[in-house]
C-alpha cells in the first residue's frame, strides 16, 4: 500500500480509537477538517510539520504513525498504546459523545498533554495496574490525572476509586469525577474516598481548569506557547 494511503488508514483508525470526529481531531491538531478528510482518503500530500501535529494529537510517535503498524495490528475498539507511551491524562468514559466533547474541551484549551481513553471500569483498572490487554504497560509511569465517569459498565466508577485508594501505587493519583448530576450519595462516597472535585458533563475547559486550580495539582499543563518557549 502506498505510504500516503497507509497513513490515511492509520490516522482514521487511531482517530476512531480515541473517539474523535474529524472535526475533533482537526481542532486538537490545529489543522482544517477538510485537510484531515483528505489525508484519510489518501488523496492529499502531507508535510512533516502536519505529521508531527497529527502524531501529538493522536498520542503516538511520528515513527509509529508513518509505519502504521500500531493501528493495523489492533482493532479500532481495543487499547493501542505502546509500553513506552507516557500518558498524562486517563479519561475513563463509556459514552463516545461525552468522550469526544471532553477531548474537544481540552483541545480548546490548547492542551497537548497525552490523553488515553478507556471505555469501562475494568479497562481503567487494567490500564493502571498493567493487567489484561494492558500488561505491556508494566513498569510504565502512571498518568498524572484521571478523569473518571461514575456510571461505567463492568466496574463502576466508585469501585474503581475504592481499588485505587486501597493500593499504595495509586492511592495518591489525582482524580476528577465526571458526572451528569451531583447525586448526594455519590458525592458523599467520593468524598469519603478522598475525591473532592467534580465536573458536570458535558465538560467545559473553564470548569476543568477551575478544578485544577482548586486542587493545586503538582503537574504542568503543557500548552503550545509554553512548550515553544522551552525549546
């Protein structure tokens, strides 16, 4: 398969794995939607600068994006990150529309931190503890922030929290709960487990940023301007 066609296929598969629309990926990569559509059709030449933007937006290295093996070897619905990936934010969200809105909200704030999405509580635990489909992450750095939906299939958000707080490896991980409503019982249980910050869905970047400021998270939100100033 010609390189441009293989690249288009890889971009489409990785975009779908992240739950992004073409518009969402375009905003995240600071490219035009029609440019993304042209790449995915395999009918547009692409610059190295655009490849770099796409790789960052898709949470993949430039080499893997051009090679295409990472997307080709796994189905679009499955986990795809390599053991060497550094993930800053783990988004645990089963609703594809809500996941896309959340990623778009972060992109609107010009964040370039790597985000990985899992669709249920069991996938979240596998990712964090390097088990099941994520056993290749053994020894990898944990994410610095978890955005956790409470209403999850297989293992509930509350159960995920309980497991995290019981384990010394994950006890101190920063968690922001995503919820459609601040149910009193859920709020009380989350507070008992040490989580004080909530964002009512759909996520807006202003609310996300406010929660970060209130919690005084000890990690950097990387933005293009600040990243450029360090080079």
